[in-house]
C-alpha cells in the first residue's frame, strides 16, 4: 500500500501554526514512507472562503518547504462529483430527503433542550415514502445513519475509540440548494484521492464516526485516522490570536527561519528521546505517528526563539543571507549598497535572536545615519577622546589594506602609543562608525562598512565632539 496523506485547509483565514503542524505531520508521514502528500483546499463555503486566504496558505506552505505531490485540488471545482455521490446514496437508500421546516427544527431543538436532551434530528422524514403535502421543492438530503451498533476506530495516535450510533443523528449531506456539506465532501475526496492516512486536528474527532458510516454506506473501506491533539497557549486555553502570533506568515514577518519553526512545530507533540534539534532529513527519517503525544501541548515562544538562534548560528550563511536581504528590503534598505549579505550574516549571527533584530542591527552597513544614538554618543563621543580619535582617523586614512586584521593592528598600536585601554578607543570608534553602542567586533565592523564610509563617519564624529567641546 502506497501511503497517501493530505492537508485539507479551509481557506477562511491565514495558515495557523496548528494547521501548519498538522500539515507537517502529514507531510513527514508521507515522506517517511516514500508516499505522496496531497493539498486539498476545502472551499465549499463560498461566503467565508477567500482567494487571499488560499494565497496565504500556499505562501506559508512554500516558506516552510512543505511541498505537495498533487494539488492543490479545490473542492469548489468538484460539485458535480459530490452531487453524483449524494444521488448514489439516495438511490441505495442510505440517504433521504428531509422536508422539515426551520420552524419545526427550531421547536424540536427547544423542546430537547428544555428536557435536557442532546439536540439532534428526530428522524421525522426518515421513513417517508413520498414528499408530504405542501412540502418545499428544495429539501435537504440527510444521511441515514445506522440506528444501532457502534463505530469503532483504531486511531493511530489515540488508540481505539468507539462511538455509539445512537449518539449520531442523520446529518445533512446536501443543503436545500444542492450544495454538499463538509462531512460528505471530505469522504468523497479522501476516497477519490485514495488517501490512506487522514492526519488532522482532534477538533474533527466527532466527525470521524459519521464519515466512517458514510464511507461504509458507499461500500468503501475507511482510511486510517490519526487525530493530532491541539496546541494550547501559555494559559492552557486553545492557542489563539490572544496569545500573540498564530499565523505562519506572521512568524516569517517577525524574523524566524522556516527551519526553526518546523523544528519547533515537530517537537510540539512529537518526540524522539530527548533530542531537541532536528534537521528536516532527520525528521523524515525518525517521524512516526505512534510517537505523537495524546495530550495537548503548550506553545512556548522562548523555545522557538532559542531554536531560531540556533539556526541563525548554524544554518548555511548564504541561506540566512537571503532572508536577511528580504527583511532589509522590507525596511527599505537596499542590500546592494553595502557589504555582501553573507559577510554581514557571519558578523552578526552570534548576537541576533531573529532576522528582524539582525536586520535592524545591520542597517548602518548600508545606510548612513542622521544622528548617533544619543546615549552612546553622550557616553563615548566625549571631548577627551577627540585627539585620539583624530589620530586614529589619520592612521586609518593611510591604511592600504582595508582588512579587519590591518584595522585591528592600527587600533592596538595607537592605544598602546597613547597608553589608552583598548576599549577607551574602540568604543568611541564603534559609535562613530556604526552610530550605536554595539556592533560586531570593531575591526570587522569597519571592514564591512568600508574605508570611505568609515572615514566620513569618523569626520562626522569628530565634528560632533568639537561642537560638544565648544558648547561646553
Ligand atoms: N477543512 C478542515 C479544516 O480546515 C479539515 C478537514 C479534514 O482534515 O478532514 O478544519
């Protein structure tokens, strides 16, 4: 049996991290078994589905590198097929038309609630042999759920689960206007697309016995189900916008690397010993549904940040550089106006938690600044250092080879000559050239800023110091 899994988002919003984790598990399972991963867009709800949401989902998947072998299939393009299956169920007696008015159903519901019963359809139209007099000509179609017995499934994550048929009522599979409902479309698609393993959020667990009954009524065998527990926020409630970012695209915007989010998501509910860091290849080699936790897991942003730092430090600098360039671009900084991005990544990657932080700390390599950081300038660009800084500028001006070691040597030599502690000279130099109180090692900073720009900025700092001396 060739494993075929699918991710079946409803395009009614962004790609939620919970959805992304479900997609990742489905993807990993398919890859692990040399199977196929299918993307299916469940857009039958025409009012709530949007093209922007489809784009956001595709963008999120592509950023995470979750490629699919087939699709995206759109349910909105498959209505004729669903109609055919509804008709098949009607013809075989597994479905029936229901003419009950909204009023009747509302009254029924109110009565059941008043009697503390679970609201459910009472089967009023189940045995009708002809439409009642004055009946609507657009009846809904209901599935004739077995009246007794139980539905048992062996969930690949949660083990055996049994549902009593008496708990399941005759659900609507086609609305009055002929459009199919979720439980019908999923069943038709999972079967037509030959899905072997349905891996999805456990919010669908109550739909599963209904789907299994429909599948059996169609004379088919159900796939294997795996219901993934939900993700909680730090307060134990289901993760939602209140807890901060929940959209995959938002994490990208906030400067996370896709491998960090993937590594984070895989560990959210799945483990392999106490290993924390997994490359994608390792995940593919090790992932198994039986190692997925049954209990819900809590989202922990600190751990995600820790993983992001890990990947910023250890990923291929050229890969990180592409993202750094993207973030700088979003900040209206043109990376072609300064040092190679790869060099900047090498210089900055030890000290940034996110790409945004790295980008913000790197703007000065590409753009001149209007003013020095006030606090840093107050502390380090003081008149006492004016002469030394001017002497340093003279030395750097005549330096032929603008490399970090050569720059380093000049700074050391001068500090020694003037009997200054290295920091006393290096820190003013840093503020002068970067505009701020922290940057990568000063020699590397100067090399990357370039000779011309460094000297211009030193001039600016010397002027700042002179003005300060004059106004004192
Ligand atoms: N479209 C459903 C959702 O987004 C998923 C259905 C399924 O995986 O079976 O919740």
